[in-house]
C-alpha cells in the first residue's frame, strides 16, 4: 500500500458523532454539556448543519465520511428493497453487507490510511469489513456480528483487559441499557488511546437517539442522555490529555439529524395489501417475491418499489400507486423519480438495484411503519414518541457541527453548513483531498498557517 512508505504522523483527529442531537439543543438552557460548550468556546461552531434525505443514520454517516449525497455513495437509507432478490435490504445494524459491497467513494478513514495514519472506529455505521480501519468495532445489534466482524486482535485485547465486550450486543439492542453501551464505547476509546494512540479515531454515541425515540424531544430523558454523552466526551478528552496528545488532536463533534415528536403511525404496506398489490410471505416477512408493490420505512419517510418486470405494466401500476399514496392520510409530500436528484437520490438508470420508484415524506407528526400485519392504514398512536427521517431542510432536523484543536481558529462562528462539507474538511487535516465530493472544505475554520499549508 502507498501508506507503507509513509512515517506515522505526530498529529491526531478525533471525530465524535452524537446520534440524534438536534442543533436546537445548543440554544436550549436545559442542556448541560460543559465539555461540548468548552470546545465551542475554544473553536468553531456552525449555526446549523443540513443533513441528507432521508435523515436516517446509515445514509447520513455514509455522507459524513465520503462528502457525498446518497446518489453518489450508494447507501440510500436504513432500509431499502434489494430488487434482484426481492427482499428488504438492511443497512441498519450492518446486518447484510460489508462496507465494500455498498459504500462507494473514498472515505476520510480510507484517505487517512492512504496517508500513513493509523485508524480506529467504534460503533460507526457502514464499517463492517472496512480494511482501512486498523481497529474496528462496527455498529451491530447482534452479539454474533460483534464477535465475527470486529478486529480480532483488538477484541481479544479488550477481553483480556476485562472489558465486557461479550455484552455489547445485548446492551446495543436494549434501550434501557443504552448508557452501558455508550459507556463501553468510551472505555474502548480510552483503551485505544492509551495502548495504540490511533491518529484517526471515530466514535458514535447512540443514547440521545434512543431516548428521544422512547420519550420524545426535550424530554427529561433526552436532556439526561445529552449530559451523559457529554461526560463520556470529557473522559475521552481526559484520556488524550493523560497520553500527552490532546494538544496535537483536532476534535470534531457532529450529529447526524434532529428530531420531531410523533403522535400517529402510517402503514403504507397495509394500504398496498388492501389494494391487492402486496402478498405477504408468512414464513419470511422480508421476502416479497409474490408482491407487485412493497414499501420500506426510513422513519419519517418511505420508499415505494413497483416490482413489475414489464415496462408498460409497471407504468400503469405506478400510476395507480401514485394516486393511492397521494390520496392517503399520513403522506405529506410525494416525490417522483425525476425529483430524486434534487433530494440527493439516484436519477434515472442509477443504482437501480436499490433505488425506489417513489419516495414520500410523511406528515410531520407521523411515523412510517413497515408492518403489514394489521388492517389500519393510519393509527392515532405510535411506537415512537420522537422520530427523524423527514426532509433535512426542516429546522428541527438540522444537526450539530463543532470543531476545536491546534489547527482550528478559536472563537469562530460559521453560517449553516452541509453535512457533506465535513469529509473534505477533515481530508485537509490529513494532507490530502477526496476526489469529486459533493461537499466543500470549510476553509475559514483554519488557523492561518493551516490554511496556507
């Protein structure tokens, strides 16, 4: 590899993603996050950060690391339909695919490895099988996936050190034990810093997302979760200081999306079932070989797939499906394939294996549910009190961007940025560029000597 001839640099980058932290929390006096606010005072904070559509974790983190919209990087949401197999495709939990199978374009950690940096990642989406991560524990929910796909040498080290990695899956699945999962992520980060000091370390904290799903936005549980994560950030910064490398580390704290409260549920597949277009497989709820139309949820939005091979029959059916959705309660905005590029989704002839025929945003208090077992198309209750997945332009969905460190100009406020701008900016710190990104480097955040470097 090209990196083999490069000496390991004496500088570091830490990237922390706080899942579900809306930008509006930065202005909320009830949010006690002293470590994050200290970083803001000593560095840069954006007025907001526009995410991508759908505002779903796996698509967004793919945009974060590549600087591209889903149209280009290929991860179109947490869930898609895989047309060749006529099965629901799960990016969620990295259950089905390795990173190399689905994520297109160079990531910032690929570039870091190319530049001779050591790389580490804990609980970061779409990293299963990523061979440019020296130390990797992807975001899983099943213990067997943690055991089989985490970096074996690191996993064995952590066991020997007494860290309870055998509970990672159990703690990941159970929202009530979410604090334990984020605690374990932090303990692993501290271990890595102390024993291996990776040049690039990326961490993903999940608790604020779980608490808002369960209890809603601005709930006491949501506030507590943000404070808990801030304490974990403080521990990671302390570990860097104890190792003597904090003053050589540029720190980025970002989030992937905001949240809204939800009170209703829309079941598109029940609608399709009533129309006679969806034929459930009673033995496998994710297999749709006998169906003509199927929908998947990405929280506050949905994708609709017409599974007709004959072009003329497909167009006729598509027109009926379009009309049924437009007339249904719960659907806010409907998007045609020609609208997709403006949303950052694939255009005609692009990513046809996973690209839907229609997309829609639900009404803003409505959660889109995949389930087709019931009879109600719209219900006046919801499994989740808080949700994301809606259009990223909504103010409530705006995300957080904070940066501080030896390369960052202190006391700087940025106007609203785009989430695709983060990767080209981090690439600058690596001494390289990512080719053909949708985002742009945030040039004004650098100290003078870095901007001229």
